[in-house]
């Protein structure tokens, strides 16, 4: 499994919370919003399912032991192998997205679980070089708009769409000036 990481400039405030997203298969996990997206469709996650998925994504493809799950997902609670197996089962079903033949969560006998997909971890947002609607290049200092999932549009297209992203439905925000 490959973990790719993209960074924007670090925020100068030491305690500032940067937006972290994980992209894998056809899913996006928006960590600050605690939301899983399949394309533009949000999938509800309970808190524990969110935490199990986050531990798998943060592992970078390594096997996650039961002990690590217990320490990170149930730190001050008593949890059993059955609790973990039940949460993994629910998460597997959610990530199958209707395809009963596939499973993105792989059991490693005697060791734990790992995610069987390429994971891309992003910190902050990255503006693309061209508009996703009209394909016109966007100058580094030109007016552009971006949603929280990095969909990028020129000012003209953003205005014609009412500043709503047609891909995820999110609000398009003006590119920050540096």
C-alpha cells in the first residue's frame, strides 16, 4: 500500500487546526467535519466507526494490531475482540458501497487489520492549475475559487454556478491571497 502526502504551507500559528482529508478508492474522509464522502454523497459514521477508519488510514498501510485499536478507539473503556470485529464488519459493509465481492479492510491472521487501498493524505487545500469546468488555465495570481475538496474553478465559472461546487455541493470560496 502506498501513502502519498501533500502539504500546503504550514500555518504560522502553532495550535492552528489544518484541514486533513484522506482519499482512498472512491472515498474521501474529511477529518475536521468527521464526514465520509462517496463521490459527493455523504455517508453517516458513528463516532467509533469514524475512529476505527481513521486509525486504519493513519497507519499508512501497515497492519493495525487489536491492542492499538483498543488504545486509540476505546482508550478508557473495556472493549473486546467482539467489539472490534463488529465495528470492522460495519465499516467493511460501508466501504463495499454495494459491491459484495470486495473488501477494503483486510484481516491479517494473528496480527490485526490493514487497509487494502492506496491512501492519499492531504493537509490543507491545493489549488489546481486550471478550471474544472471550462479547462482554462488559472494564473497563480488570478481570481479563482475552491471548495473544501479542492475542486477548482475560474471566477467566471464559479459565478455562473452560484458559487456552489457541482461535484460535492460545497460552497466555493475565493482563493486566499498570499
